[in-house]
């Protein structure tokens, strides 16, 4: 953690914090987009939002672990050629991220690599099936939506899609800090197009990310992680999810070097349409945004500094994408 000089006046801090909060909420207004396959992608709502997300304090080996529980609803969804009138889901996931950073004086910053291993502890999904595009007309031989009245769902857990961070680069410029970190998601999770409970997306994605942190002398922090995700085709369903832009932000006040309290939020939008023969619902629009509180506290453990983080994200609005609540409990430590 960086050291802080003497705090500015409480009134001045409160005014700045309020102004930034209003700006951040307005910036999170949902925008129209085209829907991803099943309404979801490798981007997990609010997963990138964190305290000091653009700040690397020193070189070394870092371990980060996130456990989160998500409860969400989606009005309609397309999975495996079947259109669902409503999908309800709950999921508990544990994500471990390992990274190693080198201090590189020649570049005036840090350079490293990382890997993330997500384990879905349990996923429970129920859906009301409305139509099946796998039904073929007896007269034309073509696939047409065949209306059904039953639903489906179940429970599943296990390895999800592992991701690689082949490059992590960071720089610190006084009160401003910057991290560049592209991510590659691999299709390692269980997938069956006939099931609602899939553990992976069955396609690879490239997510270019830039994180920025401003930590002022008056202990106010504003951090944002902006990313652009490029998806490959799901070969099983012949569905190509369009590219997506997403942003996670944090607005916080650091009471001292150990304790900080603030707000976190996310917003996402799709910039290109879905395509492929499996995209049978056309270009229906989607969008999503959410906000919630967050707190972090750093405790000394065996001569190391253990950073604890808790946050809750509540969906403010969504169209043709999941909306609900996500609660995170996380820790990070440098060795």
C-alpha cells in the first residue's frame, strides 16, 4: 500500500467523493447491445472491479482467491438451439489467480505473467422452455420454432474455463497507476449443448484489459478496468458471440493504509452482432449494469500483508441478459 500524507478537510473529501460517485453512476447507464450466446460470456459481472486495481506495489509472487455467490434471472435465453422463456440461476464459484511480477528498471515498471483457475462449486439452473429450433417441419424439412410447455435444469460443479495472462505490465506515476493485462480464456469446462448446467463456454476468448488507479493525497481512490473481449465460434452450436466491451470501476476512501470503504460497479455492451447458423433468435438487444458497496482491510499474517476484500453488486438494469446479485469474499497476498 502507498503511504498517505496528512488528510485534507473532511468536507472537501466528502464533496469530491459525492461528485465522483454521481459521475460514476451516470457513466454506468446501460447502453443497447446485441446478446451473447445464452446471454452470458467469459466476462463475469463485476469480477474485475477491485481496490487499487491499477496499482502494482512491488515485484514478487502474488496469490489472489475469490469466492463468490451469484443469483440471477434472465427473461429469455437461447441455449443449444432451444429458446427459454425464463432462466433462473444460482452459482457458487472459487477462483484462484497466480501471478509473478518482475521489477524491470529499463521500462520503469513491472513485467510478469499469470494464470487463473476457476472452480464452480455448484451451479443450479432452472428454465421454462418455450420453443425448440431443432424441430424440423414435416412438410418443408426446415428447422422451425416448435412451442413446448416443459422446462429443464439441474445442478453441476467442477472445473470451468481456465484463463492465461501471458503479459502483465504495470507502471506507477505518483498518484496515478496503470496496468495492462490481456487475458486468454480456454474452453476447459464441461459443455453439453443439451444441458442448461454447463461449466464452460466451449469457445476461446481474448480479453484486452487496461486498469487505471488514481489515489489522491486526500485518500480518495478512483479505479477503472476497461476491457474489450473478442470471442471465437462455438463449434458445437455454430454460434459466434459478438465482441464485447466492459468496464468495472471503484470509488473509495482510504481511512488509513489498512482500511478502505467505497462503491464498485460494472457495465457491459456488445459491439458486434452475433452470427453463425446457431444464432437463430436474431439480433435482440441486451445491456447490463450494476453497483454496490465494497470494503477492504489488510492484516499482518506471519510477516506478510493479507488483503481482505468483500463486495456486493446489485444489478440495476438488464435487457436480454442476467440480472441479480453477486457477493464476493476475497483475499490477496504477496510472497
